[in-house]
């Protein structure tokens, strides 16, 4: 009986992870594409047009925040997989 509980909780964690990680990961990819476009534009213009010298922009801060969210949910998914495997081990 305890193996079924572990399976259910593990599958629930993996499902919640898959659902919750999509939005931050998509936004992170979008920010990376925007940053690449900005770098291409700056090289085309021949100089640095945004942000201070060596300074961090708001997009950099948001990228770090989104990365932390993705890492946290991936960790929860790994715990879910471990619970599923533990359920099989107890079976």
C-alpha cells in the first residue's frame, strides 16, 4: 500500500513540475533571444547602447529569477522520480 502512495505522490510531483516549469522556461528562452538580438544590433551599430559599463540590466535580474524557478521545479521533479523509484523498490 505504501508503494502506491509513493507512486501517486511521485507522479503528482512530476506532473506539477511539468506544468509549472513551462512558463518560466518559455520566458527565459524569449529573454535569451531578445538579448541575442540586442547584441547583434549593438555590434551592427558599432558600440554599446544599453546598460551601464559592466552593469546588470533588469532583464539580467529577471533571467536569474526565472532560472531559479526552473531549477526549483526541476528539483521537485527529481524528488518525484525518486519517489516513483522508491515505490518500485518497496514493491
